C-alpha cells in the first residue's frame, strides 16, 4: 500500500489538492503497478512561519 506525503506551504484550494491527488495516484499506479484503491496521498499544509529555505522563512519572502 503506497503512501505519498506531500508537504506544501498552506494556501492550495481543495480543487488543486484533488487534482494533485488524482495525478499522483495515476502516476504511482502506472509506474509501481499498485491498484489505485490502495494508494494514499497525504497533504501536509505548513504555514510560512514554520518553513524556511536558505535561512529565510517563507512568510518573509
């Protein structure tokens, strides 16, 4: 049972996440051969104050 975790800065709509989940599921199904019904996609919405790159918080960009 494949589980895919997607970390994102918060702010994506439900429709955007649904589209991503469908495409991720299709890709895992196609390349790993797992049945679609056992593929799980988990979205982790992280606020910009809790994620930094290059020493700078995303909320400060």
